C-alpha cells in the first residue's frame, strides 16, 4: 500500500497547534491532568479534619480510589457512545466541565454554601464519584476533537498528523498533572481547602463557558465556509 503525496508532507507541532480547535483541545487535555491530580496533596488533610483523624490510612487510600475507579468505568462507556455517534463528544465535554466544577464546589463544600450544606464524608465520596464521571468526556473525546479540527483546517488524515496530535494530548495531560497538585497545595497553604476547591470550580465554569462560545464560533465558521464553497462552484 503506497502513501498519497499529502500523507508524506511533514507538519510541525506549531503549525498544528495554531489550528484554533487543536489549541482549545490542548487546553482541555491540560485540564484533564489538572483536575485528576489537584486533590492529591490536600485531600488527606481535609479527610483527617473532617473525621477528627478517625480514618485509618487504608480507608483514606480507599477514598482516593473512588474517582479513578468510577473513571475506569465511565470512560469506556463514553468512548462507546461517542464512537457510535450516540452522544456528541463536544457536548459531553462541555457538560463534563460543569459536572467537574460542581464536584470541586461541593467537595469542601464551598464557603458560599457551607451555611446550608455541612461538610461530611458522604458528600466528599459523592463528589469524588462525580469527578470520575465528569472528567471522562475530557479524556475520551479530546483526541477525536483534535483530529476533527485538523481535518476542517484541510490537514490530511495521515499518520504524521495523528502522531503529533497524540503527542500534544499526552504532553498537555502531563503538564496538567504537574500544575494540578502544585496549584492545589499553593492555594490551600494561603487560604484553605474550601477556598482552593472553590477557585478551581470557578475556573472550570469559565472554561466551560469559553468552550460553549468557541463551539458556537466554530460552527458559524463552518457554515460560512460551506456557503462560500457552494457559491464558488
């Protein structure tokens, strides 16, 4: 099997990253790593304060596995649904932003609602479960959305482009995996757990809103492009 001329063309990372859809999805990959690692250095202290140090290390470790365990179940489910076009990957990603935002808003809970909702172990566990569900669309849909963006930008469907996209996603996730615990620990040190999680919740709301606006802009741009192409023919 011979490669086409287009598939042999080499593209740089910066060329592909300049595609708006790829850049936005790269930021989503950063957030994927960030939200999964954000609680790592600060959750243990929160659990100890919540239970007056009554939890054993085994129980704390078990609580830490809630989000990854739920994610391991929800990610293949979202993958199946998006692959068969039962669920739109972009819409699921947008909903995921707000689900994860609510996770961090209530896990403390936020000081904005702590008068009405008191901290509890079951609330923490439920929030971690929602985290595992909400972050699945981030991870599962990201590369597919990147690839769709490159195709819309007239890049070829080649192994070279796909390799670069995979590298961007992996590096973005790794960057987020470093930023997450660093930021979480820094904010907790200068404020408290409730405020640190509330700040991330507000960031995710802004990012989710930004993704909605980008999606609207992207679809309008596609519509204009189709109109121009039809007029030119």
